[in-house]
C-alpha cells in the first residue's frame, strides 16, 4: 500500500503584537508544526521535511496576503 503524499504549507502567522511569524503546517490539519521568524527559515524546514519523507511530499508557499505563490 503506497503512502499518501503529505502537503506542507508555509504561511504567515500574526501574533498578538502584530509582528509577522511564519508557520509550517500539514494540509488538512489545524495544528502548527513549527513557527519561524522568517519565511525562508520556514520554507527550508518544510523542504527538509519533504526530503526526509522521500515519498513525493511537497510544499505550498503562501505570500504575505495569504495567497499561494509560485515556487
């Protein structure tokens, strides 16, 4: 039985003070895996998760406006 691909999302997270943080989460889940100060850190982490799974998992990157960005 083949495992299903995991889709990791990277998007901004607004904290209470209004500063921007970036979160990594799995599609279909409301649970945040990890929070980062920069988009690049979050993206690099999500890519490493995909590489470790080695099953075709991939990352969806959201811009500051929340819309999906091309990678």
